[in-house]
C-alpha cells in the first residue's frame, strides 16, 4: 500500500487544550461560532503553507504540488468545513483544489486500519498532490486517502495536518510534550526543517 511521502503537522493539538478544542469546534458547532473557528484555522493553514509548502515539496524531492485536496468525512457529514476552508478561503490552495476522494460504502467498517479500500479517487496522471486534513490521531483516514490517490495515479502525496492530536495521559506522551514545550511554537520553524528558516 502506498502511503504519504511526508506527514507534516502544523502544531500539536493536546487533548483538553485550546487548539484541540478549536479543531473540534470548527466542525461541531453551528452559526457564527463555527464561522469564527473556521476562519481562524483557515488563517493558520494559509500562513503555514505560505511559509513552508516549499519545505514539504523539497522533502518529497518534487518541484511543487499542482493539486490540493482534502480527506473527506466517512461519517456522512455534508459540506465539511475543511473542504470549504481549503477550496474557497485559503488563497494558496483554492486555485489548485480538486474534489478527488469519495468514501467507499464500507469505509466506516474498516475501523482503525489504514486501507486503500476506504476511499476511491478520481484518476490522476502523475500529479503531485498536497493532501490536507484537520487532525492526525491514528492516521488511518489520511493514510488510506494517500493510498487511494497513489493507486489512482498520483505522483508524490504529502500530508499537512492542522493538529497532531495527543493525549498526555497516554504512555510517555507527557514527557514528549514537555520536551516540545521547551522548543516553543514559531511560524518560522516546521517539522521538516526544525530551525529558523521562514
């Protein structure tokens, strides 16, 4: 199974903390509250990609990503706000956005398994694809999507996720989070080049 050539989180999203809360609220609230969180996250994604998409392309040894798409919901959610953000709001992605992926009828039955059978993809002819998702927890949805894109003819597939979800009560996660806090967040640093370069 082909998996993503790079997985790049914008930031950690710690359970019960602000960023994880915003990633939940942007799709689970309605009205002005949803719009507020959606626009804030769109601004985060826009700024990050404007600074670091070139890093992702360099890591994948490609000149760039001609196609951008998102991981669709397998829960039957209509009009997913991530798709709206990437296709309509974020300036650096909207002109390249294509709806490529569709969940298969048995997508939810696959559980926590990465499988190319979770999605079908429109045909691609070697295009490099930037695949956007909101949260990485286990990675089974986004890696399934990457596999479907590759099996349909994509060249390089790189994933950017808004938040890497972590629960600090699980295993030694708290230790890793404390080490990450020492480095502090900076727009000028990405996970692929962990030094100032923006």
